[in-house]
């Protein structure tokens, strides 16, 4: 007899031996099952308990002993139907998990002033709620030049993209006009604690880390989780930074 289908239905080899034996003997006690199947006593009793829970075996109490019997084989159709209904309830949840794919990280490198310009104009052209940036110093301002920064801000504003920026307080005299621009908010941290040669920008699912030194370069990372992490760091710094009155 091909019993592989019973394994497919979730029965263990020991459960199959016990069930098939009970079908042949109709009713018997545990000792006879152990004798016929050659299974250990503990294995036999575990199999019987499992089969009872599955509704494939029943018993009656006769004095101190139990007498076991197998349910009719047709019961397997009901057993399968119960499993099918349970699976149908689980199916929507499984489909949701199937749709959640591990997010891959895309990283691009842009070199030189031309590369930095390309990266910045790419990110400020994104459709997003807000553009967050932190970092910079007088050196980073001078690296690209005030004209470049003004043009970048103008394009951002034209795209109706609001910005919050945290900078070193040493740049305040140079960027005073920026404070009057629309959709622009700035706060400052002391030069001694915050002066740096790089700026980090977060927008949507993107993070851009730009180094304004040597030939200059920008690392553009596209990953939602990474962007959310940097966004949290920004908010923490924003809360301790000060407006320059």
C-alpha cells in the first residue's frame, strides 16, 4: 500500500504505522499496538495522542485500560477540508509577506564639482514633503561658491520643496540672504562642535553625503530604511540647534 500520501497530509511514520494497524485490527489496546508495530512505548503513546487530536483515532475506557480504534478512512476528506479552510484564512497574511521584499540599497558616486551639481539637482528635483540637510562650514560654502548655492536654493524653491538646514554658526555672515528665502528654515550649532567639510542631505528615500574637500565627491544612497535613520538623527540635532537672532 502506498502510504506516501499520508505523509503528505502531515502524519509521521509512527502515526501512519499506528493508524494502519488500527484499521486492520479495528479495536485494540496500546500493548497490542506496540507489539505489532515494533514501536517503543513512548513513541506509540505520542502517536496515539497526536492521532486523537487530529480526529483520526478514538478510544473507549474499559476499566483501567483504553481500547483504541481508527476512524473511517473517509474522515481524511474532512481532515483535508479542515486544513484547507485553515490555510485559506492564513493565505491573505502569507500573500502580504510575499509582497514585502527585502529592500536593496543603490549607491552611486559623483566626483568633482560637476558630479556634486548633478547629484544635488537630482535630489532637489524629487517630489517629497521636505528636504533636510545638515553640516557644512565656511570651507564648504567657498568650495562651490555662493552663486552655486543660491542657484540650487532657487531651483529647490521653484520645485516647491521646503528645506530645513542645520549649519555651523561660522557660516551665518555668508548665508544671511538665504534666511529670507521662501520655504527655508535654518538653525545653527557652534563651530567648535559642528564645523565640518561635508554636508548630509535627506529627501524621500535618498541620502546624499557630500565631501567638499580635495576634488570633492558625493555618495548618493537610495534606501528607505537608511533615509529614515538619517532623518531621525536630523530631528535630534534640530531640537538642540539654535536660530541665529
